[in-house]
């Protein structure tokens, strides 16, 4: 049994339940994930299957990967990921794993890459309050003093400073599945999911 799948975040909308309430939901396109390789305890030291997601033109894939994909006979893929399983023998090369492994009211953990915000100052990046806004102030949005005196005469590691914000892995736990539509590989989960539209996400059962 597979406990994890991969897909894309399609966007957010709302879903009406039987009581008439409107729930904010994120639409995820999960799978189909195609089994590309089986890894066994005897050969690789652990049991897993390697799956591909997102079709890719053959011309955009290098020759070693083209040969790797040919064993499954399902074309080339943009993403290659591994899923730990108890028995790889339960799967066949080229087998498709779809969104029907999830059911309504399941709790899932979703991991994605947050939106990149570019180079940001300390107020936007870390929530600093900033300096005085009065006339004559010269420290409106700067971080202020960041170092020490003569000892140790340096800036300590981990100091919150301006820099690149976002575009990092974010995990959201215990999102409830409110609807599953396996015929079109769509899953609706209640709440927000990290990342932008069409961003790659990893969905696993909580």
C-alpha cells in the first residue's frame, strides 16, 4: 500500500457541504504517478519504488535518463521521486498510482515550496517594528545595531538580517480531504497549501 503521492497545486476555491456551509479548499492534481523502478532490500539495502510524475518531452531528457525511462515504457517524466513500501513485488513497472488511494475525511500532510519573495528587508522578512517615523529619524526600516562591542567584535551566527525570503520547503499537517475525484485525479483538501499555482507538492497520509 502506498502512503505518499505527488502532484501539483491547481489553486484555491470553495466547497459546499451538505449543511450548506462553505469551506475554503485547495485543489490538488494528484498523479498519475508511474512506477519507474523497484528497489529491494537485497540490492539497494531498502524497499522502495521510484515513481515519475509530469510528462516530459524526450528531447528535454538526457540519454541516461531516457534509457532509465524506457524500462517502464510510459515515456519520460519531469519529476522522479521515491516512495518507501513494504514489498516492491506488489508493483509492476509502468503501473499507474492514482488519487483513489485517498478517501473523504482522510487526514493528509502536504509538503511544498513556498512562494519566493525575493530580497527582503528585516521588516517584511522577520517582522521587525522598525525605527521612529518622526521627522529627522534616519532609521525607519533598518535593523539597528547588529554587532557587539570590542568583544567579540563580530556579528553572531543566526542574526536576523535582510536576505532572500521564501522559496523554501514548507510542511502543513493534518489537512482534511473533503472530496476525491479519481477520474480526473483531483483531490480537494480543506485549508491552504504552500506554493504557487502549478507548484509541485508531496501528499502523504497523516
